[in-house]
């Protein structure tokens, strides 16, 4: 089994990309990653596209085949990988195995979504197609609704308040102001709001106890990485950033069937697998990109990943340890909350941010000299989770 | 890199499965394969679902996550793989790499489609979503239309007649009469038609020169295999059927952009890759399952796979060498033409048929003592093709 490195990374702006099709978005992110790697595109022998909504949102299939044509990668093999909002993490895992197995040497993994081709309730309905069709979807449950129910239980059990949620939102919005790719970085307007925790607490309700600022936006965007064997990175004169470990685990499709709906078992299992494969423990993690589609999820994932005990993240929120300047920064990119959440892109975008941070290329939001990082890509409502441990090797 | 074997196989009936949802179909095929392998489901650590139309046809996403819950495989990792009509082949390739890499030991690959949730033109429109959106789809091109244009060029260049196409249809319908899983096996009605080549030649036109009997039906159905390391097959007392090689290659999305639209380069490249990895040449193939969504494709693929020279398959048609009793049987299952074509299932169903044949379990349609077989799973209109070489090792 070969060790696998991230040779190049790139992404598009996240936000409302009115002039771009899904294919434009995937192509642009891919080209940025190819340029960053400094690789001859002819060397790329496999492409994985992470995408969830090509069919429902864009009425397209087989987009991986279109992409290799559009950006000149024929005759590379190409498939689309879908695992709901964790499609990006799954595609990276599959790319890692393709290189580790020895079958392929240079794998482009690109995630993208064009969600704003539909408007209003249709975007929420689209995401809800990942719920149980007979036990959830037909009753009108949506992901914000699930997150609200989950938040009620979690906050009561572990002593969180709306103010804790607001502080997560404020931190991530502040981080996003330093991320030029972020969707929500409306400097003046956002600064006026996020400088006032009360304003964030009191904005419009979404699904109680969650309010508008507890939720990620609906975004267009793409992100891409190039994977290769660790021992070939030196040919390209790039820093050696390895996928030291990955983990993936599933749980019941419905929240209702879990013994304890506040226990995100798949997050814990996926992280434990990733740590074990990387030969580390949670204590070795220097920073993390977590899947904060809702503020409550940053809290719950930080705790289920073993970075904190259950209920323990509130101390980090209160002390500011989760800030870029803290001892364990969480979501320096701004997270899904503020960078945005084009669902197929998200898991890849997490790896892009981590790579930039590990290389020391994160600009104003650079964390001081990190070596090992965790990403958690949360599919469904925690029913299919992918975790990655990325590490700077030299 | 570990050698990878097919431990178990199973499939549902193909046809109009009115009482089954997509999840029912995937679950049923999976359970048949698990039963055939004789494996404790807890050993399955990864699931790949091959599906193309969950979003557009069934308004569902993240079906892999639902499947592991539905059939009791939690916490196994699970993703959906989509590569148009070659989704099944792609998912097998990805499963092979997962086992070869050493990351996973027992991988369930299940393909399925519930196409008849939509009716009439919507099924054809769905498949057309794999075409180029600006250069093809908006002008109303469909896959039958493409196949018709291709057939005109190919038949003129290589001297094929409508009678040759009809003979392919007749052969595959006769084979399907011996396949209890096949969609089109209406014994009496079919026998009346397929005993008369003139009746097949003269049935209703579809896209000239192709007529109704040159096309596969629109089918529901599922097929599944269990992959494992070759050296673990003996624990289960099963024959050792290995994925000796796979290949995958892409070509231009549009037919119009190819230097020679009759040259299916991706078929040739994918087969050459698969032969090379298996350490064989086309001469070593004992029989093949080809992607005859249209009769012309069986002809063109047999020739592009190197089983015959260009134009050479007509001798096999005329002599009957491509029949089950011939020296190089093609589509003993009945092919897509008669077994049916639930798109996500097709590539997996090809591997299921080949496994049955290599084990000697193919009943009335059993080929005499085959050892090495080829499958060709044709995505798009030949723009993304997956080939597999399967071999009985002992």
C-alpha cells in the first residue's frame, strides 16, 4: 500500500455564481488545482467528481465524462461519487485507495455543486432527498428541522445555550472575512452584526432553537485536489502534505432509530479509524475543519471526534481556544457556515483549506505552524461520515 | 497490490418491477449476493452502489446510506458511483481497488435502477441527460438517435445490413429465453417473432436504420457481487473467479467531435488496459458480455475489443460462432437487448452472468467449460467505457 500525498489544490469562489454552469465550476476548480500542482495534465489518469445534485438540480448525469472532455484529460478514467453532503470526503477516500493500490498515479478529485439553479424551497427539498422517503421525507422533514430537534436535545443534555451557538457563528464569520473564497464575507454588513452576539442570538428563527445565523447558506462552488504517491511529490518541488489516514462510517438513516439521538456514532467511528490509520490520537490534532452546516454541528463534531469531552467544547468557545489564534483552531476557513456549502464541494474544500494551512499559504487566517489536521465531512444527518487526517511530512 | 476475487453474486429479475422501490431492488440483489457468498454480513466493510437515475427518476440521493441501514450493514462505509450506463463497471473497478489496496476486505458492489417510475418520453429524456447540454441535448438528440446515426456510418463502412442486426437481436432473444432473470423472455410471443428474421427486420422503425427490435427495453432491476482478496475465497469453499484485469477510458462527449465517429477509441483502450493487466490478449477470451443497448453496439464492440477485425463480426453472425454453442459466444445472458438494461445494474449484471458461466452455474445457457471472459460496459455514447477480464483460477 503506497502513501498518498496532496500535490495540488484549488477552488472557485463560493457564493452565487450566476454566470457559471456546474461544468464551468468543476472545470475552474480543477484547473486551479492542476496549476497549483504544476503538473502536465496528461499525467492525470483518473478523475473523481464529487457531486450530489447534478440530476435533481441541474438535470445532468455523467458529468465526470463531460469534465474530462472539457478540460482536456481524455482518455483518463472518470466517475462521479455521491454520498450526500459527504460526497467530497468519499471521493478523496476513493482517490486515496486508487493511488494506494498502485493502479493510478495522479488522481484529480474535484467536488462541485450548482445549487442556485433552483430557488427557494427547492434547494431545501433537494437536500431532504437524502432522508428516509417513507419515515421522514413524506412528512416534510428537512435538514434544518432535523438540526433543530438535534440541537434541542444536545443543548439540554450538555448545557449549551443559544449564546454558545452564536459565538460559533461569530467566530466562523470572522474567519471567513479573511478568506477571499468565502461566500458570506460581506465585510461591513457582517461586521455590524457579528460584533454583537445579541444580534446573532436574536435574528430570525429557522428551526428552534436554531436561527438564521446558525445555518450555512445555499452556495455554488467547486474545490479540487490532485493526489499522487508520496514519493513522487519531490519531482514537483511541492511541500509533502499526506493523507495520513481516512475513516468512514455509517449509522441509521433516521435519527429516530438511534438509541441516543445525541450520539453521533458515525462521527466517532470515522475519526477513530482515521486516527488509527494515521497512527495518532485526537491529542495530536493541531486544528480541524468540521462540517458546521449548523452551528450545533461544530460543537457536536468537535466532541464526537474526541477533540473535547462531551460538553467540553463550551470551554473552548468561552476561552477562544477555537479561534485561529487559539490552541486548537476550528474552521479557520469560516466553515460551511460562512465559506459556504456547495454540498459536493464541501469535503474537498476542507482538504484544500487544510493543505493551505499546512503549507503556510493561508494568508491572513494562517494558523501558526500546524502539522496535523482533521476534517469531518458529515453526510445525511450523521448517517455517513468521512474523516481525514492530513499531515505535513517534511 | 492484492489479487481480487468475486466471492458471491446475485440479481433480481429484470423487467417491470411495479411493487418494488429502488431501495427494494438494491436490497434484494445485495441479499442474493450475500447469500450466494455464504458470508456473515458483518464482514462487509464497504458498499458501492452503482446508480444513474436516483435523482432524476426517483427523487432520491444518498441511497448507499439508506441501503446499509436497510439490509443491516451499518457501520460499513458506503458511496454511490455514477458513470452513466457504465456505472456498474465503474463501481466494480472502484471495489477492486479498495480490496487491492488492502484498505477493505469484503466489498459489496450493487447496481440498480428503477426506471419505470417515469413513463414514456421521460425515460429517454433521462438517459439523454448524459449528452452534451449545449451541443446535443438542447437540440433533442437522444441515445437511440445517436445509435441510429452511428449505425448508418458503421454499416456503410464495414458492409453490414439490417439482416445482420436482426440476427444479433434474434440470437440474444433466444439466449434470454434460457435466462430466468431476463426482461424480454415472453416465450411464445417472442418465439413467433424471432424465428422469422424478416419479422425482426421489418418491425417498427426507431431511429433508422435501427428498428424496435434493435433496442434494449427500459427495465427495472438490480445485480450485486461481493469482492474479496483472492486468498480468502477458500474460507468460503467457493470457486475462485478473479477480476484478472480492468480498464477504463474516456473519449469526447460528443460523437461529432471524433475524428472518425465510427472509431470507438475508448472501447479499444479500455479493453487493451484490461487485457494487459490480466496478462492476456483478445485471443484468450472464451466468451464476452457486451453492452448491446442497440444491436449495432454488439457488433462494434466485438470488433473494437479486438475479438474480431473491423467488419469481421459478420462472419461470426453468419456462421453462428457467437451463439452459446459457438467458438466465441457473445451475450449468453441475452445481453442488454433481452436481459434488459436497468442502467446502473448493467455492468454488475454482466459480471454476475460471467461468474455464473465460469462456475458452470448458467443452467440451460451454460457455455462449455469457459475460463476467461470479457465484459464491456459502455457509458455515454462510448465516451466512458469500462472493460473487465474475469477468469476462473482453479
